[in-house]
C-alpha cells in the first residue's frame, strides 16, 4: 500500500480506479492491516476513489474499518443523527471555525477511531484539518507541558436553554436525577443552580499515553473551550452576555487557575504548527486515530455534507493519565 504524501496535507491512499462500492469494501478489507499501520505512523489517512454517495454507503465503509461502534456521549455541539450510529459533523454555522480537538477527551471513555466521509464538498473552504498530537505536544513550551502534566485541566460547563445545547440534549434525558446519577458515576461535579441552570465541573488529564503504541500525547479540550481561544469580538460579546463564572464553557488548569492569554496562544500555535489539511472531494473518507490526531473544521461557503462515525472505545484508565479524573466543585 503506497501513500501519497505532500507537505501540508494528510497522507492520501488512492483506491484502484473504477471500483464499485462492494469492490471498494473488499479492497479496504484486504488492506486493513496495512491501513492500521499507516494510521499508527500518520495519525490520519484520507482514502479517495471509493464511490460513497449516501449514509448507507458510508455505513458499509464504517463496518469494514471499525469493529466496535461508539456513540456520542456528554454532547457538547449540535449534530444530526442519521441512525445506525452515523452523525453529521458538527452543525455549526458555516462561517465559524471549529478549533482542533480530540473527540470526547473529557469523558472517562472515548472513541479510539473516527471515520469522516464527504457526500458533498463546499465551493470554498470546509476542510477537516488534522494535527498529529505527538507533534502538538513537542511544540508546546516545556514549562506549560509540565504544569498541565502535574495538575491536569478542568472543564466548567453552564447549561442554559438559550445558548448551546441544553442539558436534556447533552445528557439524553428529561430527568434531572438521571443527570446527577450520570455525573456521579463519571467523576463530574454537578449542581442545579437556583435559576434552573445546571453547572458541571470535571478535572481530567491533559496528557495521556497511547495504550498500544506507548507514546505520550496531548489529548484534551483545553484550548477548544477556553475563553481566550475565541475571536476578540466573540469573546467580548460572551463576556457582555454572561458573568465570567457563568460562561457556557471555559477551561482552567486542573487546580482551578485560569489560563493566561499568552498560554492559550501558545497552545493554538502548537496546533497550527502541526496542522495539515486537504480539500474534500465527494466520496472521500478519512480514517483518524482519535488519540494520535486532533481534528477541526475550517469555515466554508456553499453546501457541505460531512458524515462521522466513531468506534473502538478506549478507557481513560488504560492510557496512563498523569492526574486522576476528579469531579470539580464551584
């Protein structure tokens, strides 16, 4: 199996020309071991040339490369479910950039593998950028890495019915007691405020070790949800709309200390230095090791239909976290 490698792009695997979907599935099945080795080395591989035209086609490809399905837990961004554990990529407005992150890094178990598929590519932009988390870790200033290694990171969420996902959608229930039970079982501090708002706080490790490869990785949502990662105009609008301790999302060091603007900028620069991207073409699928590679979304114009499926669940405890997961308070 020969990969096409170009500077600034993910590795691309071209399918033999003229394959039907069934033939493409057979070809992928025969190449699965080689694809897995390529994924270990690259973090992500884009596969081009298999005729994937709808959700059912995408599901057939998913079932070839992913042995165990995973569902979207502790939902944080809007998605459309097409059934059969197939979702749209995040349904954010087209002009918004989605910062790089690892799927469900804040949960106690998370998908080890992701599969993206393009049914329709936009006229401009809309790539799914990828960053190798080994390279991201290497690019972060050493003193900042040590700090996160020692204390981890904290995620604070305030659920409201008028901004972002409400708690019912996020937790998949209408019962407040179900939410509290879930949070208690998953090391999440949770409290219902007097105004009916749900507030959750959880501490997690910012670094993990790949359980099979034994390499250390930057794996978290610290930059993704930090107030300093927002564009200045958006950040000011958020702070004008919410008291700082009631922001829908914010992240901190694991000891509760806020990140400084410079520290958030250092994290963003480390992601940017490791980022590669390729323009989607209809039928493309991209196989991603969710631990080895972070992903995001570029703004776009036009119609964009990207599917995602998740699988191969990994338990945090098998990944040598540098700090233990804990519920937070406050």
